[in-house]
C-alpha cells in the first residue's frame, strides 16, 4: 500500500480523497515520512497543510452500497424466480465473481474449477442462489488473447444461462449485486474489499481445490 501514499498524483494534487478517516491518517503519516526522506520542502512536510490536503470523506462505491437496502432494489422477475423460496422468503445469495487474470493464468484448470463450483451450487439451489457476475472484460480479453479458451468458456457460460437455476449478471450495476448478496465467493478482486466493508462473508476461491 505504501506505493499509493507518495505518487505524482498525491504530490501534485490540491486535495486527495480516501475512503475513511483511518486511511486518511495513514496517508498523512506515510506521505510526511516519504517527503522528509526525499528532502521535499515547505508544505510537503507541514502536517497542518497535509491535514487539509487529505480528506477521508469516503468512497462513492462504498457509500452507495452502504446506503442502499435490498428493499430499494428493482429485482428482475426472472431473478425472483431463482432467489425466492416457495414460502416467499429469500434464499441465501452468494455473489460468484470470476476474473480475467484467473482465466489467463490458469486456463483450462480455471474452467474445470468453474464447472465444479456450478455443480455444487446446482445441487444446493433449493436453499442457496448463485449470483454469477464475471468480470466485464472477460469476453474481449479472452476472445482476442486465447480464442480456444474463449470457446470452452462460452459453452460453460451458455449452459449455465440456459439451465436457469442461477443468476447471470453482465450489467454495469455492481452495487446491486453486492447489496442483494449475502456472501462473496470468487477470485481476488477490488470487489472483495467492497463486500468486506458491507459486512459480508468472503471466501476467495482456490483453483487447486475442487
């Protein structure tokens, strides 16, 4: 994290906004330490100035997630068929996130992992709903860099959508996915921190474990 505290962006910006007061204090302390080590003059080593330069007013993504309730969401009818139990109550919903980097790094091994995950959740579909939200750049990246891998991935994706027991979300509404879900499972991602801040259970998948 220290590489974020002292960069051209933080040095030349008039103000820097970070996600919390605790993070603000870390930025101030680390910036001050780095500025002194680099021998920068004046305001760069003036704590009072830095107290005004760095603001801990929050993250727009996090603020939106924390201020949105499930009751506020417009949930598609086809999703309700998946997440509602016969008595009208909601199943536990698991946000499944797959990344571009995991597919590039593990290739066919990652596809087998995905099929294993789908098989497990399909068996538990009466109690738990899977909310699969792949990274939006997967198709463009894999299709251009690994055409054969894309064909295999596409078959898995299309079969999952066709069977209809889980949710497939390729929309731009990340906050909706986080608010609707009860837990996170999937690849390391910036979404993990968002889910943790919301208080969700988080488990990072290991491609080497079936």
